[in-house]
């Protein structure tokens, strides 16, 4: 089978498509014929060797953790799923023709493989950081970097819980944020005052790592009411950096429920082939995403 791999840490150019043996589904795992794989910032952070403590990486290594596809093989101890089922979930080395998943759910009706591949990690992350920041119904949540995958999920999940949301993003994404039910404003000079004019901020999420932690703390009045998933300097401000800790099975179940109720939709901004994985990473690192990027197999 074909898979994307890297033999050294570095930039996007270290990614190559290689021939490899199909993985074998061990206990508690399923193997899928991958139709699409989600592109996450975690993928290129692993490729660069940034997060070795959280993601120990043995070289050469595959790439990717989110995927959607058709069940091809079922490991021991797995029930409730059959060969031929269409599923989405989290696994390892998902930029490949076949991959193993450790958590999965059936793809909701009406969702394509490309769309489904974009949900697992961003929904898990959004649910986790909304819980960690402690924002409650009736309060207001500010989301910096609101137009990307996690931002899109966080805005919609918070809205479904009765939380008012303010989204920060570039000028081109203002209408998109409003379509998700958010009050929207742009970065740039005067952005803090523009946010204050939209209302009181009870909690804030930093999803872009654009150097705004200090301002988010000032807006909330409490570093404990700010969570970052993108700025490694966050602890210097007394702000928690959230990297792992949520339940993927629970996140997938909630995603299925939200999608079925018409409360969650994350668009696919751009699709890539396996051979274009380096371009997918370069684009992801450049930011300015609206929704999700996926690799189509």
C-alpha cells in the first residue's frame, strides 16, 4: 500500500510517499480502507519534532491521526462494527491507503468521507477546552483563531450550549463566523476595544498562537479563564496550554449527535492527494484556514 512517511524531523519536504505493508488490526483496533484523512496542526508539529514528550515518534514514521473510510479488518475484542461499515475516527499513520483506528463511529447520514475525516480531533479538542475553560450557559466566550477547524467546532458547540460567542479572524472570514452564530471582529490595531464593544468576555480560547495571550487575560481578568492550544508560551502568562486529555469515543458520539441535529457542520476548505501531503502541511502551517483541510486517498 502507499503511505506518507518521514525519516527525519524537518519541514514539509521530509514527507514522501512510500510503499509499505498493510497494518494488521490487533486487539481493540479496526483497519479501514482510508478514503480521506484530516490534516491537523498536530501532524506537522510531530513531523517537526516539536511534541516528542506528548507524541513519542520512532523514525521512520507515518503521518496523521484522523481518517474516514470503510472497515476492512476487525481485531479481537471488537464488537458493534462489521466489515464494510463506513466509519470515521482516530488512529495512527492515517495518510495512507489503509490505517488502524483505535476510536471510531459510523459516519452520520449525509456526510461525505472528506467531510467526516475533518471532525474527530477538532471536535475532541473543542469539547475539551470548552470544559477546561469553565464557560457556562449565559456567559460569553471569545475565540481567537475562530475560522479554523477547532474554532468552527468550538463556536457551534458553545452556541448549542447557550453560550454567546465572539470570534476573532481575518477580514475574509467575518461573514463565515457570523454564519456560525458568532459576533465577529478582526485582528489588527484596536481589536481589544472592538471586542469590548461587543460585550463582556467571561472566558477565552487561543487557537491561533498569534501572540494575544496577554490581551486575552486582560479581557477576561483571570488567566485561569484562558486556554491555549497553540502558544507554547502560555504558561508564562499563567495560562494553561491544553494538548491532550479528552475522550475520543465521547467526542465522536457527541459529534454524531450534533451533526444529526443540524447543530454542527465543518466545511472542507481544500483537499489534497497523498502526493501533495507536503503542500497540505505547508498550507496548514500558514494558517488562515476556513474549516478543514483533508488528504483524499
